[in-house]
């Protein structure tokens, strides 16, 4: 019989059931009243970044995270330092169409990973509740030997996929201290945006003759991103230039225009402040066009925003 929620050795799993460490709570108390983080606040004490990737139960913004993988990459020495990999228990069975991509299945309260597509060989995964997995990831990502400064997460298309799901899962299923830790400590940078690429990760890797045989496996995808960074090469200055704080990302998720589909996330990041629907429609199309252009929004996005306005009216 399938369970609708994970079952742990301490009984049925409940949101926020992971014990919050004293270190996390101390950090929470220290930073909760600070000024909001912006790109100008970015303070890095080294050229070490965390390349990370998620495997999820679907494409929805609130779908369960199944695997959190990361590699600590030293850009100065051009080498991988260490890695993190954690499987997380889902709240419900994983859709078959998703399992066929990453080969992760969840039945009868057990998480398994098949060796290959349509293979009878599989391994039973040692999985933990998502709040425990996320707390472990944040702790690992933060402890890189340099306890000062912010930490920088890097991915491929993470700005529009992984980052949003990390935020939603921590907000919904973890202690508030973990959400504050994410907001005040971490910045994110997207390799796909840095390269101005429209290709998927596998396509970008194949273009550089990088092995993609294990695509859609968390650590393998992280290795592909690391190889892309080193072979291009992408510099630390490029990564920092495109970095944004998770606090900015969280603020954008509550943007009324973004939630209504009137602007895209990329446009929301460019605007100097959030506009209400009333303020947005009080401006003429020419005023909106001028506002977007002055804030560096590309012509295609400007045209799309104007079209959205007309459709909404």
C-alpha cells in the first residue's frame, strides 16, 4: 500500500520536524534585523562557488525535491574540492513521466533508483525528509573554510527553476531560521544567463564534447556545469556580475505584476521597485516602454510586456 507521506523512525513526517541547530538559530538572531541584501552587498572572501542541481517530482514550482546535489568548485585553482548529495522523501508517489527522466521511484514508502532505463537493477536510496535535507545542504554550502562573506550558488537555468523550488520548499517545510539563513547568506548566479544561451544543459555540454551519458542525475549534472565553467572559461567576475541575492528572488516571487503574468522574472529584477496594478495601468504604453528601456530591459521583453498589458486590459 502506498503512503501519502514519508514515514520516519520517529513516526509520520511533519513539516519543520527537523531539529534546528543552535548554530542556525544564532545566525537567525544575528541577521534578522539587518538591511535587505542587494547585488551591491555581495561580499566574497574567495573564488570558491557551489555548483548545485535539483531533481524534482515534476516541473511545478511546489513539486517535491527528490535529490539535492552540489560540487564545491575552486575557480582560482580550477578544480573540484568536494561534493554533496542527498535524496529527499517525497510526500506522494512520483509521476511516471518524471521517474522515466531521472530513474527515481517511490513506492510503498521506499525510494529506489534504477540503474538504467527499463532496467530491473536498482538500488534502495537512503533518503531523509526534505527539511533535514535542506538544512544539511545549507550547512554544507556555508562551511567552505571561509566563515566570513556571502556564499554563491551557481547552476544552469537555476534562476528560473532550482532557486524558486529551494525557496518554496524551505518556506513551506522548514523552520523560519533556515529561510532567513538562505535570504541573508546566499547569492545565486546562472551559467545559462552568463552565456546568454538558449540551449539546454545537455546541448551546451555536447557542444563542448562533455560526457552527457548520465544526464539528469544530480551529481552528473553538477559535473557538467563545472566542466562548462572551466572550459568556456567563465571567470569569477562574470559570475559575480550576474549574481543576485535569494532575498531579491523571494521579493520578486511576491511581485503583484509578476504573479499576474504582466511581467517576467527577468523584467521584475530590472525594475527599481514593485508596482501595483493600479500604478502600472496608470502609465501609458509609451511611459511603460520608456521605463523598461531605461532599466536595461531588452527590446523583445519590452514588446512582450506591452502585449501582456493589452491582453490584461
